[in-house]
C-alpha cells in the first residue's frame, strides 16, 4: 500500500490530482483512515504489532503529499515568473491628473506675495448679514449697491432683522477682522462674492481679495507703496505703473481707484508701461465711521483698505478674454493656458 501511494503521489501532475490522492488515502473513508479505524477491532496483541506500522504509513503518506505539494507550488511559481515577466522599459499609459484651477492658483500667488509683506489671511461667511455687508461699512439704506439688481437676497434674516445676502464684496471681512482681533491689523481676505450680473466680463459669482491695514500712523503713502509692490510682484515686471484716481466708496475717505498702465507687445495688450490705463482695484483710507462701528477709537487707529477682482487680475496676467471661461470647466481651455502640472 505504501508503495502504491508513493507512486500515485509521484505521478500527480497538478494540485487537483494530488488532492484526489490525499482524499483516497487520508480522507474520511480513505484507505489509510480505514486501517486506522480497524485498530479498534483488533485484539490487544495484534494491535500492538499493527499500530506502529499503520501510524507509520499515515505519517509517510502525509509527508510525501506535503513534499509533493510544495514541489508543485514551486513549479507553478517558476512557470509564472518565466511567463508573466514585466517589461519595465515599455512606455507607461499616461494617467490623467487633476490641476489647480487658475483662480485658486492666482489666489495662492496673491496670498504668497502678501505673506512676504507680513499679511495674514482672514475669512468671513459667503452668506452675510446686512449689517456686515452694508451698514457697518457706512453704506446707507438708500445706496444703489443695495438695489435688487445687484444683490442676491436670502429668505433667512440675520440678527439685525434684515434679510441676509450673498456677500457682494469681501469688505465685510474688514468689519469681522476689526471686531475680532485687536490692532495692529495686516490681513488679506480672498474669497467668493456674488452679484446679479452676467456678460463677458461679469459672472454672478466671482472672486475678490480684500486688504486691510490698521495701525496708529498709517498714511496714503503706505497704501500706494503696498499696491505698487504687490502689483509689480504679481505681474512679475518692474515697469508696472500705477495711477490713483480720486473716487468714492462709502467705507473709505479719501477713496482712490487704481489703474495700471498697459502697452502693446506682439499685438497684445500687456500690463507694463503707460500707453493706456485700465482699472484694477478700489482703495482708500478706512472711514473713521467704519472704525468706530467696529468698536475702535478712530482718533487712535487708522488705516487703509483695498479690494480687487481676482478673476480680472488672472485675465490680465494670462491674457484671457472671457471671464465666463473660468467657470466652464473646459479642460482644453485649461491646457491652452498651461494650467497643468
Ligand atoms: N468693496 C469694493 C468693491 O467691491 C472695493 C473696495 C474695497 C474699495 C476696499 C475700497 C476699499 O468694489
């Protein structure tokens, strides 16, 4: 019997055949199992003689099966190693990768530029109450900025009892910052803002970045230097020229709109030089009433603020002509402008 099983085990060509031999020998009704069971029916003398032989047979068969199993598995591994070889020199399939949206990228650039100037980043809610978005900023009830066509109103009312709004600018973050952190203050506040307006240069949602500096001896000179330094760094040109035009915002006094000079290069308008002007931001010295509205003493604290459109800055820097393309999600457009890394 031992010889027969040894021969059958040796002949097993694969794991399935080997398992069939195992069942025939050691399975519930296998031949070796039967022999083991028969020990119980033997008289003591015969059992003493037979037991070592039968147990020995069981040992030998299961050892032979284990050895053959290892050999078969090894052979299978060898076969796979030989046939399933990876060719590491083959070019790989290009996996599509995501990229940072141009607007996010420009906001990151701006945050970096201002971080170098000592500004930190402040935030406020996009659903804002009337007081922060308008009243605290000295925008009277009758101001046209409150008119229905510009502002998106919510059903929900704020603590001030007036309907909440989708913030129409990032200026309410000025208020929140002055209320929550003691001066001196140097912050920028990038974020989404909303106005009911849509054409090639306006989208109902767009991005602004607000700047606010509050300290004891801040002048218009600091504002001009800060804007000049920031615009030169952003457009990566030393020949960026600024023009400050007197203007009006309820929350700054005096107020100035700031233009940058452009010139023609290779048939394209680029920022730099002064062949013409285009407006890039609104700014001014924070109105004493606004400072007082935030619980600070305007005789002690003063400062400047500015606000600019991030999408517009991106258009100018990268020579894009339709603001709406920013929000179409067209990957060909992203690739064209090189926003891919
Ligand atoms: N909030 C103004 C706007 O949206 C911009 C601005 C900010 C002007 C700060 C002056 C000071 O147009």
